[in-house]
C-alpha cells in the first residue's frame, strides 16, 4: 500500500473526461476516462465488465472527437465500485507525446512535469 501512495505522489492525476475503449482478448467496451496520469488511468467501469485483476488490456483514449490520441498497454490493478484503475505497461512515442502535452497543460508547471518524467524513466 505504501508503494501505491508513493506512486500517487510522484504522478499527478489529471481529471480528464474523454471517451475511450477498453480491449481485452476479443472483447471491446466503450466507456469514459475519469482521470489519467503518466503512469496509468482511472476509467468508468462498463456494465458487463468481468475482467480479473492483473489482466493485460489496451486502453484507447479518443482525442479530438473520434480520433485515437492515446493508446496504452495497461494492467488492471484495482476495481472500486464503478471505477477501474489501470497501470500503464507500455505507451508508444506518439501516444506519450499526446499524454505529455495533456499533463503539461493541466499541471501548468514545467518543473513539476520534468520531475514526473524523471520518475517515469526511473
């Protein structure tokens, strides 16, 4: 639990309401992102969700309408009521650039962004 709290302090979550898709095996759910960070995302739990903890999924966050802007390989790390928490396992460079810009605009502090990026690399 302490490691999770430490991670939460290092990576600021950005409240971000955007449509997304969750992909697991052959299934796809449409839902909403609640918040996002450089290390993961919190999304609204779809009605028929039954994926077990620890499972790898893909999160596709739509930016600018229906264009896929951020694609992450994620792992389901917690389920709390109507929310699903995912940890980012992999993000491609284009998606990382979109996410960095989003975080940068919301943090409003370039030094804070640089510290978070340094923690991400560690």
